[in-house]
C-alpha cells in the first residue's frame, strides 16, 4: 500500500464498516426490502463525472480496472479497499461492527485542481494539491442497516479529539454539520498536519459522512490535500452538493 493509501486508512476510521448480514439468510419479507439494491443496481447509482462536472474524472486503478469501469466490488477488490479498526475509545459493539467489511459498490473521483504538483524548481520542496471523493455503497434489510448506522455513529463520535501519531502527524477530528439526507445522516471532519521537507507541511482535510436511506448505507469521503501556500477549493457547500447528488441517485 502506498503512502497516500496509508494516510487515507489512518484518518478514515469510518471506512472500516460492515453491513451486518448484508441480505444473507434473509426471509422473503426481508428480501423485499432489498430486491432493488443489488450490487449492479448500487453500482449504477454511483456518482459519475457527468454528475459532478467536467473537472472530475474517475480514478483509474491499474490492479482493478473492472472496479473503475463498473463500480462493482469483487472479492479481490474488497481486500484492496482502505480499512482500519475503530479507535480504542469505541465500544465493543462498534468494534464488532468493524470486524468485517462488505461493500457492494465503490468509486473514487478526482478533481482537476489546476495546481501543478511536484517540485517547481530543483532543490525546492514539492507542491501538492489533490482533491478526491470516495463513495461506498452497501445494502441490507432496513433493520440491519439502521442498527449498523447507529453503531457506527456512536463509534465515530467516540473518536473525536486530537491525536499525535508516532510519525509526528497531528490528527484533529471534530463533528461535521451536514444536510438532512436520506433517513439519517451524520458527519466527521479530520484535519491531519503532516511534517514535510524544509519545514513544508502537508494538510489532509477529510470530510466523512455516513447516510442511511432505507436499507442502503452510503459512506462518502471528500479529501483535499495541500501544502503550504496552496489555496483550498473545497468548502462545506461543495461537500454538501456532492453528498446531495450521491443521495439523489440512490435506488
């Protein structure tokens, strides 16, 4: 896993989610709750560049081109997705919910920021400006998904605060005000300050939102990574617009 993936895994505690049961062994009545939420149906509901604007593009994944093309998560791709155990402050129920991860659909979209990356001249610190949006979708019965959502919200709120990692990064996680979306919605914001060469720090600004809509669970993460002197382009209004588009497309 490269450094960018490790960083995403570090701060994205809520990426380690599981939809308990996820429709397996359900009764006919429960199956009726999820009959439209097949992996194919969820993949078709993922946001696309056409939904967000001309500056967005699907992140190409060389090891899993079918994931970039279809959005359907295969068993092999499932193991590739970022994962992390919840923080120690989360309770046993929240820990149990995060033991396994089974998503049905996933896309990552990148935004063209217009800022060149790399070293502007020999011997100078690199400049970085990356923006990406990740969307994870899964489904189960309404009762299962509601219980999962509640446990994840409780576990995520238990992890609010400031932490210093062994590598010297400072991670500050706070609550995030999000629009009323679906049946339930809740958000968090993690800002990571990462020391860099010649005193140039990198800042990871990650907004994470969990939405439950019937038996569908959506996890969205919008991340902006900048170095000193680079203007940010993503604000809460932009995140809210992205989230609303994602929810509007849910089956």
